[in-house]
C-alpha cells in the first residue's frame, strides 16, 4: 500500500505549546494558523513562533513585525 505524506496524521488545525527550542503538540493536526497573516502553516514547515505570545508565524518578517516594540 502506498502512503502519502499526510497518511496517518490527524486532519485539521493542531494546538501547540511553544518553547525556546521547539514546540509540544497539545492537539494533533496538520497545520497551525499564522497569528499575523492568518495563513495555514503545515507543521513540517513551522520555523517561527513566539514563546512569550504563544503564537506561530509564517515568515521571519511577520514574526519580526509582531515582536517590534
């Protein structure tokens, strides 16, 4: 049987707890939603988040904009 990359994964939005070196899955899913742009971010592509705000970001630019004083 052939399996695609999404086989065996829970569909829908995941809930994560963000830490300084990674994140912990609280509720399984395939993506999280960018706090700035609202676009879905597949978990395997998630690189930017704020530990303080507990928010994910789609790009470094969006994360920088959000975290400006």
